[in-house]
C-alpha cells in the first residue's frame, strides 16, 4: 500500500501561515513526521490562498527535500505551478492530477512525459463527477488510452474514482468500491488506484471511524494507494491489518511494529 501523506497543504491554517512566512522548520517537521509514520510519498500543495504559487511550490519542494528523501506528489490545478516543482524534484514524482478532459490531459501527460513522472487521473470530466460505476469506467478508459498515447506506463497511472462524502452521497459507496476493483482490470500492467480518503467523512461527526472502515473495504477491492493522514495511528493500524488479512504481509504477534519498521 502506497501511503501519500496529505498534510503539507496550504489549505491547513498552520501550513498556509508557514508557507507565507517561509518557516521551513515547520514544513520540514511535518514532512519528517509523516515519513516516520509510514508515508512513502508526500503530497505538496501550496493551497488556494497562495499569492505566488510558483515560488511557493519551488520553496516547498526545496524545503522538504532538504529534510526527507521520498518522492513528492505535486498537487495543483495549474500545470505551470506543477512544472516549477518538477524542475526541482530528486525522485520520480507524481502529478496530482488530471481529469478526463482532453485539454487537461494533453497538458498533464505532456509534463509527465517531459519529466518522467507518474500521474493521478480523476474519473471526471467537464460534466462533473459521475454517479455510476459504468461512467467512471468509461472515463478511466479514456485516461488510460491517453496515457498510452503519450508513452506513460499504465502502472505509473493512478486512477481515482473520486470519493464523495457519505453524509450526502451514501449510495455512491458501492459504486466507488466496484469501480476500484474494475479499474485494475482495464489493462496490463494494471493501473494503480488511489483515493483522497478524508473526503468520505467530510462533514460527519465520526470521521476517524468512517475513514478506517472505508479504507479497509477499499483495500479489499484492490486499492493500492491513498492520500491520507499518516499521523492517525488507528487509521494506519487498519491499513496494515487489512493488508495482513489479504496475505500481503507475514503474520507475527508484533506485526504492527514490524510493518512500521519496514
């Protein structure tokens, strides 16, 4: 399971303030904490309130890489902001993200080819988020085909079914799980699958429980990565245990500690 740490995002007040004030120690501490907790990739987002997102993206990438040695997922709606980060990354990055919109795919897959990166593809288009598994699969196939057109290996592609909050879209839960399972059957090698986990519990009163339950069910249906809070120890325990039950790790009485050390 590829854990993408979600916490370096200017949307969070403390992180946004650290970016604005160029307080590298705060960003580096957050990067180090997430990696120590089990994140193998760090999501990097300047946030919606950045006045100079290109400069902020460059500063974030440089600050993080001065502290930890893991790949980065560069997260922005603006391809030119992402490219500023791609110029500086030391390890193979992930671009977060493209939709199935033709123009957007052209820009993002063009960058992916130029900088040899992986890509997260959101199964949505200009009409919005689909309501059915069938439409998600249709859009996923469009994204896979475009990735192949640009010479992107399909196992470097992460397909995201787009998780909606359970309190307003409860019927979507089954559609999402089935989509994750069937995304893996679209091509060979199979694409990766990813979700922005915290979306499922947005606006609810028992967020940790909903997050843990959904990620466990998603892993059983073929989820290979998730953007989440790795500092949530109970959530990470659920991820580790789900993979143990699926025989992806060998059991021992101290399997939680053993997995974390690995």
